[in-house]
């Protein structure tokens, strides 16, 4: 009896492989949509839209849902992506210039300030696209709210940072193993794991919106 239920079409065995196939398909669609580079922001927003629905068990057609979000949020997500790229380029140039100068307390202090700003930048990057995927707001308000949430939920922000960073560290050290993992489902798995946390963080905001 138990074994029969295990292999029912709505049982855990088929449910697992159904979810696994969704993750693989979503990952492939996301990767392809990132190839033009300037569309990465829209692809990240669409990926988060789908994985947040998966975390809430509200997903429908994966590919259709992805492209619906991709289209609806394209302008805002691309604007945010271009702003983040511009800021990232400034950080990279500043660090390169400072590292080329002779060492001293002023240079060390400047590098320390850039390190803090870089951490804030990374926190912004973690929150901003999932926030845009869930809430309608302007670009500036979305970016501001992303920073406020990152500070408000700092312990969870650290967990989200580890979720974002550790797979890429593994990719660096185990390139041959991790490349197939990333190509098959790595990006969508990271987004899905993060979406369970974002569900916890965003639910109070959703209730607040519904009340108001």
C-alpha cells in the first residue's frame, strides 16, 4: 500500500521529478535569457518571480510565467541592472586605482570604505530583483527598500549572502563538477532556496499592503 502511494502520479516520487524538471527547464530559460547581458536584470526578476511562486506552491506554467514577468518588469529591471552595472564599474575602477598607489593609512582607510560600500552594494543586489518581482514600485523606491530590508533582516541577509556566494566558491574550486550543476539547475536552485527566505521576509509586507 505504502509503496503504491509512493509511485502514484501525485505521490512523492513523481512529485520530486516533476519539481526537478521544472527547475531544469527554468534554469535553461534563465540562462538563455541572460546571454544578451543587458537582459540579465529582467531574467533575474523573472527567475525570482517563478521561484517565489514555487516556494508558495502557486506556480502554474513555468516558462509562460517566466516570460510574463520578463515582459512586465523589463524596463524597471533593466534600469536597475544598468544602475548596478555602472556602480559596480565605479567600485572596480576605484579599487584598481587605490591598489596601484603606494600604501599608507589614507589608502588603507579608503580601501576599507570601499569594502563597506561594496558589501552594501552586494546586499542591494541580493534583495532588489526579488523585491521587484513581488511588489510594484518605482526604481528608486525599490532600490531604497532593498537596502532597508537588508539592514532590517541582517541575520537573514547573511544567510542569503552565503546562499549566493558559496556555490560560486564551489564552482571556483570544483569547476569540472559544478559547471554541469550550474547549467542544469544551479541558478534556479539558488533562487528557489532564497525564495523560501524571501517568503518569510515579504509576508509581513504583503499583509501590511492588504491592510492598507
